[in-house]
C-alpha cells in the first residue's frame, strides 16, 4: 500500500489526524472534516448510510426482469429530454464489459445529469425491465468506481455520506485503509462475558463487517452490535439518572390515606375510568415516597387526564403543600381555572390564577399569597417558569399538554427545601420507542380507555365541490342545538402560499353558509380578556360557531361542540389534526369533522388519509412517526440529546427494548457503575450523555 513513509509512525494511532491517513492528504482533509471526521477513530466509526448489493452482479446478457441486480460498466452517453413543464427524462446509456447496453432512467431529476461523464466507470443497481430490444432500469442506485478499482464482485459495498468534492469510491478506499491498519487498536467497551451472554459480536470483529460485510448475515450481526451499543449507552445514562433522582433528592412524602382519597373523590362529578384509577394509584404510590415523583401521564385526547392531575394536586394540598399546574396556552390555563373553580366550589382550597389579564395589583397580591403560603393551587402558563414566583411550600408541579418536554427540561421553579414531585401530561400519544428514549428517565402511566358514553367522530376528506353539501349538514346540526368550530391555519402576511386567511373565511361564512347563525372569532393576537369573553360565549352557547386559528388546538373542552371544519388541512401535522378533532369528541353526541386540503403532495395526502381512517391517537402517533421519521417529529436534538449515529427508532424497536432492560439490570446490579469491568461503559456513557443528562459525578 502506498502510504507515504514519513507519516508511517503517526498513522497507527487512533488519534492520527485524518490528513495523515493513507489516501487523504492536505487537500482532502478539509472535506473529511466537513463530515465531522477529524481523526482515525472518527473514520472507523463513520457508519455507511446504505449498502449496495453486488452479490447479484450480472452482465446485461444475463439480466432478469424485476429482480434487484447490479451491472458494472462505463457511461457511453447521457441525454436529457424535456417532456413538459417541469418534467423531464434523463437517460444514461451504460455499456458493460461484454458490450451489452443498459439504459438508466431518471424522471424529473434533471440535476442527476451532472453526476455522469463519458467513460466513467459505474456500478448500477436496480430492477431492470426489457423495453423492446433494450434493457432499462428506472431510478437505479449508482456508485462510481475508481479508475483502478477492481470490480467488487460478489460483495456488499458500503455507501457513505458525502460532501461536495469527495467521491464515494475515494471515501471507500480511505475507510478500507483505516480499518485495515487501525481496527486492532480499538478497545472493547463491553466485558467479554457480557458480549457472550448477549450474543454480541466483539468490536474488532464487528467493525470491519459493518463497513465491508462478507454477507447479509454478518452485516446484520455487526449492525446489531453497534445499534445495541448505542441504545444501551443511552439507556445506561437514563437509568443512572433515574437512580440519582431517587437517591440524591428528597421530596415530601404524601401518603394518600383512605380518608383523603374519599374526600378528593367526593369532589368528582363522575366515576373514574379504570385507566384513571390505575394512573391515580401509580401517582399516589410515587407521592407517598420521600423521593420526587417523575412521571409521564400519557393518554389520548379526551381520555380525561385533567382529573388525574387534579387528584394529585389535591393530595398535595391535603398534606399542606402547594401545587402548580402549567398549561401551554392562555386559553387552556383559563379553562383549567374554571374547571378547578367548579370542582372546588365550597371547599377551603385556595386557588391562585396566574393568567394574563390580571391587573398589576391583583398579580402582586397573588404572588404575595403564593409566597406566604395562603394560596394552595397555582394555575398558569409555562410563563410561570420565567417569572419571579416564589412558593412557600411547593410539593407538586404538573405540566399539562406537553409535546416537547424531554429528559433535559426540568422546571426551574424557585423553591426552598425539598424538591417537588413532577407530573407531566402529554398532548397526544407518543410512540413507545420515543417514550423510552426521550422520556426514558420518567415513569410512565397510560390512559388506554376513555370516559364512558363517548361518541364516535366521523372524519371526511372532502373536495371543494362538496362544500355546499357539508355546510348544509353543518347548519342542520347547529339547528339541532349543536355547536362547531371552523379551523384555519395561521397565515403570516408574508406568506406567499395562497391559503385561506382567518378574516376572509369569517367574511365568507357570515355572509354565506353561516349567515343564520351566531359566529365568533378567536385567534392568538387577541388580548386575554377578548379571548376569555369569546370562549365564555362559546361555552354558554351564545356563540354557535367559533372560527379559530389553532389556538383551540390543545385542551379546550366544550362538550356540546360536535362539528369541525378544517381548512388547508395539509398545513397541520397529524398530531395537531388529532388534537383539533379532540375538541369535538367530548360529549354525548357523535362528532363530524371535515377537512379540506389544497395539496397534491403525496406525503400530505397520506397523512390526511391516515387521519380520516382512524381516531385512535396511539395508532396515529405510530403512523406519523413512520411517515415523518423520528428526526422531524421528535428530534432528539430539540430535547437536548445528541443524534443517533446508527440506531433507527423506527426499525430497531426490539433492540431498544432489550437495551433498556439490560441497562436497568446492570444499574441495579452495579449502581453508579463502580465495578472495574464496567469502567469503560461508564466512561463512554459519561462522555456522550453526562452533560445533557446532568449526571455529574457518577459513583
Ligand atoms: P384530556 O385527557 O384531553 O386532557 P380532559 O381531562 O379535558 O381530557 O377530559 C375530557 C372530558 O372528559 C372532560 O369534559 C371531562 O370532564 C370528562 N371526563 C373525564 N373523566 C371522566 C370520567 N371518568 N367520566 C366521565 N367524564 C369524564
Ligand atoms: Mg387536557
């Protein structure tokens, strides 16, 4: 191999800068650095983003229709043809060694042409078809071969992430060299008996195979090793964090006696569902201990999470502690104030609303009472966190309708003495795998059932020409006494996309199909008092139809409202649509939700179809997850966690369960990971997660 001799001694260290690695040099080093590769070890752990299967290497003469195969050849010519506005066909003619021709086709991807030049050697993989005398393959995977690179016959070839100016075959060669020269320097992180017991390949065996697999089976085994490791290290961090929360902090124990329990339940106007009763039992058990509860309450929209929170808050108050309930929006915070007022009518529990629209004097007075301990329950938006609220004896923090709360965010509430208990409630169901990672340091309660007597919501995706019919139906239901929403996505002035604006919709409806009805308008730019007045009128039935932006999205609870029109529905995410629909599934009457969309996008239509096909929030969460992927939906980054390098939460569910179980077992067996044989695991866990999980000094 042609390694420059004077670098030889430097080239066998894991920390060798990439510049001195064989095949890199000063010109390519900056390109590697763009990919985040600074030293040899970074290159070793640059996992392929895909693989090309060359085990089925064929000459054109031996091709079979519709089977995944690969042909090696040279580019003879490429031709780009326009076939309509914005439409084109790119044809690239490839000649194999035996003189056979294969045409590779790309539809509407004219930019692909840049990748090809005459006489270039390429490997083309795809499912070919015969077209007359020619073989064609549409949208194949193409990998250029180096001029002097052997045809990697019968192999599975890695495909790496690239950056402008760096070629696939170049990077492949660089990695090959580093793997050959450096893999023996790598240290195993797992104890040997651990590897054996969990059927994991040792690092030095797995690493060459993840880059240059012998066959699909060994690739799978190698991948399993790395995915498991990545998930396991995170789960270790989460397990240690949970353990620390249990041992390091003290919270007031609040045992719910039978007497307290009866006193709280007497306030509820209905029987608890089985799910609610179970969640309450779990919460009570947590709060009875002298360490802070850290619990996530998951439930579908309308499953009745509020009452569970109220129970926990009243339990805290019964022990002489304060509780605070925080909602994501003003509208919802105000609704919670109303609910609590209703439930607590005639009781001695003192309620302190910290919502917008309080006069400065009233606000100051409330704050004083909170500090003096003469207010028991505080309700507001998350703004409370930023404010100068001082509690006298805070025992419980409830965070309602949270989507983004993750491992990192802990409410930074001012308090003295003991830590409060925490209860976080989700806005919509979260896929299980996401719960186990982003919310992995919390205990979880799930409400699977919903309150009895719930009616179905019928959901339709309608075309424009069905509008008249829909409004006709809408009006009929209003006359029967029902109420409804019209939801319009918020459109910024600068938005060039033609979407219906709120005012336009309002004008068109009150002068059109809703002429005969009392119509109100609510949006985020109104003052708190204005919003309050509108919501009060809607609740009382004074307003029959509420035209709204997504401010009604979360939590709003008006059981008589059973109708909903959603305009430009493609602009909402699946979770948001489900939340919106949740507004009309709360009472004794069936709901009707019709969505209109202005899109041809397949992704958007798939989302809307899924939305109309089921009202099960847990199912929708999984669908959303698979349509959009974890990155976008529950980006690890927005929760403060570094992104995964190889694990894929969609695909690796089983590994995740396994890693989570194993990590919990290991931490139980060796708290703080103090044993010598776990030292390397501990170090890796701290390097990667010590800071974000605030693990401090372990052990
Ligand atoms: P979410 O889980 O979406 O926050 P809410 O707590 O707002 O749901 O509850 C939705 C509606 O169901 C409310 O009107 C509430 O009063 C009602 N509800 C909750 N629990 C029960 C129950 N066990 N029986 C009857 N109605 C209930
Ligand atoms: Mg709620």
